[in-house]
């Protein structure tokens, strides 16, 4: 039986901010799109064929996962695993709940309403300080797609070149607090709202973004941009990582193992076959265009499959990286106490 964890009110204020930041730059294609849950009963023809082969298995374990935003290419490996029947192959009857505005994946997993979620390493550390025992089990994005974008042709080569500019960013964003101190930035700071109108009209402006998303949308409006990836500043968090609870790992390690192996297999399949998964993602988010999905799937390739993943496989994480993130969060006063980061992540379930 799953337990519900008590979430401290003050801590959840900080967590709510992090959830917003993890989604920033990835606005749904239509504001009327709602968070949806789709299971194996509503899949593409190809997926149905795969699932028919597994229909004789009556001992599948029901599990659920919640993504970190509306269905999109940035979660493509999870949808590929579902579509191709990889979860069923591992003995899991999977349901995916697409996140979105007002959906807290950390709360859903912590309370036991979902078994697995997607987030970032800074989000996990802040949750643990607030007494929410989350554990990362696969670092899907070796580098977060969060970036600071600027108009193409601007004289910006590194973060010190941001000085004196108008910058649109979420107030209190961890990456931005770090950058301001690390590079001694003096800028005109404006609150990021998700609306790029002001940025588009100001040739010298800079805005937070997801490099897998906004550049495509702006290009469709005749605006070309470049960007600095946040991770290049030293704020290196694992993005779209998979997490669960300490209790889930202790009581159902075989389910965690099955989930991680199927998910990694999904990402390995997605790398060269993402076009096949587009229509399945659109079942969760019909407003997401095929062109946007194709752009994002190509843009995320180095973030998922290069860096340490190139030698160690999808989902690889290191203690050094986790220590670095913790130190940064302590330096900018988002964390108040040091943690044993080896309790915040677990790589034993990754395929060897």
C-alpha cells in the first residue's frame, strides 16, 4: 500500500516556483489544451499490433507516470516506450498522465497518486529539503534544454555579453540567480510571462526559453534567434529526469527496474524513429503540430544522447554533477542545508 507524505506549506511555495520554471519556455500549442491521461486502450494502430501480442499476459502490474508538461517531443522516449509496448514487455500496465498548468508532478508522486514523474535535479533536491523523499532514477536530459535566447546577429558570445540588456526571466529562477552572481551581471530585468511579444519587438532583448521549443515558434513568425544553453554557464542540471519515491524503491524495486529499462528502451528507439511516435504524442496533445514535434525531436538529440550518455548510455548520472547542483543551490540560498546527494539519485536500475 502506498503512503501519503505530508508536504510542508512553506516548502511547497518554493516547489511551485520550481515546477513553473521547469515548464518555462514550453507553452502548450493552445492555451485550451488540458492535461490528459491516456492508457493503452487509445493507441496508434502500430501500438495496438504490439499490444495484441501481449494480450495474453494477465499479470501486468498497473503503474502510472506523470510528465512534466503537456505532451511534446521532450518526453518522446516515454511515449515511444508506451506506444511500442516496451512497458508491457516488462510486465507493466502503464498509464501516462500528461502534465500542464496546475499539475504538480512532485505532489502526485509524493502522495502516491502516480508512481513515477519527470523533473530536474534541482527540483529533486529542493523537494527532499522539504521532507518529500523523491529519488531520481534516470537523468534523461544530460543537459537541460533551458536557454537564454537572443535575436540572431546580436554580439553575444558568452554570458558576460548580457550586461546592460533587457532580460525577460522568471523572478527568483535558480539558474538566473546563479548567473547574475557568477558573471556579475547588471541588466534590466523583466518578468517572463511566456508571451514573446516584447522580446520580438526589442532587437537587443534576451529571454529565457527552451531551445527545443521557442526558436521554432519564433521562426514561424519571421524572427530568427540564437541562444546560450543554461548548462554552459555552470548551472548543469539533469533535465526531464525520471523520479519516484524512496518507498517505491524499497518496496517494489522490481517495478522500478522494469519502468527504467522500458523507458530507456523507449528513448533509444525514439532517437532514430521519432517520426513514428509523433501521432501517438498528438493523441495526448492534439494541438501539437507535426512540424513542431519534428523540430523539437531533432533539437533535443545532443542533450539526451551525447555528453556522458554517449559513453554510458541514456539516463546516466554522476555524483559529481549532483554535488555541483547542490553547492550552487546552497550558494544562492535556495537550499539551507547540505544533503547527502547519494540519497537523491539512484543509478542501479539503469541498463548495464
